[in-house]
C-alpha cells in the first residue's frame, strides 16, 4: 500500500496537523526536530558577536550603486587603511582573484583543490557560508574549514587593531570588510603560498579588490548575469564593467563564459587597457563535454572530458553536476594554464585529482541515504541547491533532467527579496514537469529584512504560469479548496496540473513533499525533492543534520 498525504486548504495550523499526521512516522520526525538556524559557531561566540555587531549587507541588502566604481560605490579607502594598520597581510602571499555573477565559488573550490593536490599550501576565501562562518576560510593542504581555535587566536591577536580601526572609521567598517581583513591576516600568519579569493558583491569596489597587481597571479571572471543589478549599475553592461574591476595591470585574465559578444568585448577591452593577456575557457580549440551519469557509493557523478589547448583530461568524474559545473571546472583548469605560464608547476594528474575531489555544500548536493534518514525521510532523493537567479534555475533544471529524466519532482522554494522571482519561476515551469511546488520562508542571514513572503512568491509563480500557459492548481483558487481533500490521495489519480502551495514552514513543506513522493514511489523512479531558491534555505536543511 502506498503512503499518501492529503493537502488541505485553507492553510492553517489545524488542517496542516491533519495533513502531516497522514505521513509515515519517519517522515514526521523532521517536524519534531525542526529545520532551523542551529548555530555551529558556539566556540567562537565572541568573534561571531563582534562581527555581527557590524553592518551586514548580506542581511540588509546592498545599496544602489554600491558595487560600481562611482561616487556611490563602497569606499575601498577604509579597507586599505584597515589592512595598513594590520601590516598589509595581503602583500605576504600571491593570489588568484575570482569574480562573476555565478560560478565563482565553485571555480574557486575547483582551483584551490587542484593546487592542494599539487602540494601547495593554499588559502581559500569564499562567501557566504552554509553551516559555520569558518567555511569561508580554509588554510593548508587539506581544504577543511579553519579550526575554531586558529580563528579565535587570530581574532584575539588583532582585536585591538580592529577596535581602533572601527573607531577611527566612525563605525563604517562592515561585517564583510572586517572578516576579509581577518582572512587575509590568517593567510599571512599561516604562510600560505597562494590564496584563491572569491569576490563578494562585485569587483571594482569589493573589499577583496584591495589586492594589488604585484601580488596578483591572475584575475578570473566566470559569468556575467542580471543579479544585484541596482547595486551594480542597473544593466548587464554595468555589471560587466563592475566585475572587470578586478583586472589589474599586466596580470593575466581568465574568462569563463560563455558571454554575450558585447559583454565579452567589454571584458576584453578592459584587459587590453590594462595590458593584461586573456585566457579563454570557452575559446576556440577548447572543448568540454558530459559523457553520462554514474552512481558511486550512492552519489551521482558525471563523467566528463575536458580538452583545453595543453590539457587533455578524459573521463573526469565530477561530483558537481550539470553543464554549468563542467564549465566551472574548465575555467579552473584554464586558470591553471595561466599559472603555468607564470612558472607555477601543476600537473595534469593534480588537475584531475583536484576536480574529482571537489564538492560544495548546497551546490548540486544530493543527500546520502543516511543524511536523508537523519531528517526523517526515506524513499525520495533529496537535492539541495542554492540556485537563486534565472540562470542558476535554468542550470538546475537541466541538471535534474539529466540525472532524473522521468522521476516525480517536488520543489520547496524560499527566496530573498532582491532576486528575480518571476524569472526563476519561469525556468522551472517551462523546463520540467513538477508534481508540486511549496513556497515557504526562511531567515536571510539571520533576519527577515530580506525574506520574500510565500504569498508574494506564489503570485509570481501564478503570473509566470499564466504567461507560459502552464496548467497549475494553486491555493488561492476555489477549485483547489474543493479538491484539496483528494489531491494527493490514492483514490483520485493525480491530474496533469502542478500544485502550488504557500504558507507552510520549511519543515512542513518538506514533510508533505515527502508524502507526495512516497505516494508516487516506484523502484525505477523513486522521486526527487529539491530545496532551492536560497543558500539560506539550504543551510536550514543541512544544519538540521547532526546539530
């Protein structure tokens, strides 16, 4: 007998309890534990409290024009003065600086693992984090997040300078600026040979752009897309100009892409003006392809060929799925070509090993059976992915279609206010068949200032469905309320419509989604639950495992 759940409307606590009570007992466990914001930074309470007292644009949103090289842009002068007081730690290591709308975190992870595989002592700085702020910094040859004791010791060693700097800058230093300074100080203290540094918001006025040309081995620009438009000038062209701000005089540039021709022209024009040679990851003579999906120890991998001008890698098994991740891997390999031209020794074997060892929390991450059981789920495949733009939604859709072409699919979506909710919805509604979509809410960077209401999300999805002409049944329709008692029951075959529901918590959304999947379970196509729309939603899920 199949498990099933009845979804009842209107969405209120009493009907919801009835709906959840119909779930198998293991599925309901997640409700008793809850998907929340479990802190894993308890050992660093003083440090976390210190930086959380500073202005945090990840929580409040970035002001208009803040990432542009204009009078409205962030003031790099205060970052320069802060680092000067710390002894200019950024001058004590070589760096690769990575910017881009999407893919920069994955590319940074690929590149840092390649360099570690070669034996270099590597520093990696990325943002945001999923479970602990320590994830933003890794040091050494293993690639693990910096230890709490190491970070604490460094913080207490520089706290007096930070206090003085914050006072001298009239409290204007931000969370990101101070933590970036801490990361650079840690890299210098730990004697890293090379640091891979992911830019935050943009390029030109990003706090990480304090690196000067003498310390920069290469600049990497992964993609250019329509995210943070207001902060970066309002157009795709202005985004490209802002990102190109990481290009330094006589320092090589790696372009990931592919880019629109006029965007590539902007980037190349900036490189030319800086006398910087350009390496193209998507250029003529370079070819990358996916041969297929294989399952190794319960996890899917994609077999890929990466063929660059002097790098020929066949049957590379990437744990990071999708054509976009293959492009990120190729971009990292292209960056290695750039480093080789500067005298750094990196073998093809290290490139392969680094690429195959790379995985990132919340990026195309499939939970193992054990991890899913920790959340109280069984039967369904759980995929968590922090996609939150139109382009990343398209990439995620393509990944799902490639890995699970015929499986029942349910989405659980939460998003920040400054994202393209309509474009995001269109990609999913036009790209794949959805059994149901649960629109929910999560804290963004520990607060609700940037949280989009589930009702607002529903309105965007309804609008997108009307424009596309897709057949949906949403919780604002009288017909939905009339049919709700049988929508997911065994007695009534599922209609060829996507169910759109809002108002449930993340935990309840996942539990009911699991009931839907179990109701359609077959051994051939067990079904997939995808949590997406925000890394903060992903974080809530992952932090509920072994808190």
